[in-house]
C-alpha cells in the first residue's frame, strides 16, 4: 500500500513540476498570403511587463537576433506599472535602430498613472520606436508593401472610476479611424492589445490582427485546456493564445513574456516570442 502511494506521489510530481518550466520559447506561424512576392518575418512581442531575461536582457535579444525578423511589433504591456523600467529599456534599446519597430499601449502603461505613463512614453520616444495611437504606417519590406495600424488600449480613455460609456465609444472610434486610413491595396495588420474585441476588429478589412493581454490563460493543459483564466475574458478564455479566424479576419494572440510580474505562476504555459512568416 505504501509503495502504491509513493508511486502515485512520484507520478504527480512528474506531472506537475515540469509545468513550471518557464524558459522562453518561440512560437511560429506561417501564413500563405496572395500577393506577397518575398517572405516577410514579423516578431510579435507582448506583455514583457519589464520581466528579466538575463543580464541586459541578452536571452531575449539573442533569440530575437537568431530569428532575424524584418519587423518587430510590440503589442502592449512591455512596461509594467509596478516593476522598474530597467528591463524594458534594456530590451527596447537592444532592438532600436536594428529592426523596424512599432508599439501600441496596453493597460499596464496606463495603470502607471498620468505622470508614470508620460515618463514611459518619453523613454519609448528616446529609443526612436514609433507609437501608433490611432495611426497608420505603410512600409516596404522585401519588395512588399505592408500597412500597420495601431490602436491604444481602452484604458487610454478610462478615468478614476474605471470604464464608462465614453471609454468603449472612444476605442471603437479609434478602430474606425485606422480602418478609414488604411491602404486597402496593401496587406494590412492591426496591432492591438486586446484579443477579446475580435467582434469589433472583424467588422473591418484588416488582413491580420495581432494582440496579447491574455497571458496564455496562465494555466494550461496542452491539448485539453488552452487557458484557465485571462483578464477581461474570465474563466476558460476563448482567446488565450494561438491563431483564430472570424469573418475572414485572422487573429494571432501571443501568450506573452510575463514571468515574475504575475501573482500566479505560469503552468504549462511557457513565455513566448511569436514569429509570423508571410509568404
């Protein structure tokens, strides 16, 4: 009887403990896109929350260099409202000038308060990384014209009382704004922090939506449960991480890079850098 309990205990340990292995991984997606003449590699980075990846963020930067992206899209919560900005700045300085980059805000940048938010955006600007706040940018990559639209997190319009009607209305207005400005003759990407708003995004002609925020649902059981809980989605989130399609719009959700900033440890949910290859 005692041996049976020991075997059961050992089995549980072997099942549970590996789930807390939180080394960085790369998750890749390939999209066959009509009209793309030469492949385009895009790195999606979300929810760093100023977490540490080695001295000077060398682990994260080494992986980025090994992937050699043509474009880096930063999908919000790269800064944190509680942790110091040092790790975030080491990462941003490490990619600045080396790759084309665009940034959109997440909720935690705004949770830093008005002064904290302004300081973080000042540091971002010093790195020379453009922030897309209801703005559109078209660039040429490997002979392809790619349009990137960026919108603020809805907390951009929240006040001390939290969300009000104007918050949702302002967010939707910014979506309409970038949709009206985008070049429909190019492949168009919407960079946004929130995946749960896919019903809004899919009303427009974005070819690809990239987001984060859900942290992979924090706890996963691969092949069975894609996420236990995500902010603004609650239990068993529909959009915890992965590729989704709605009304012809493809959305890729990164599980993000947050580690020590989260009160609950990740389980079978390794922090990830997402690489999307358009071909």
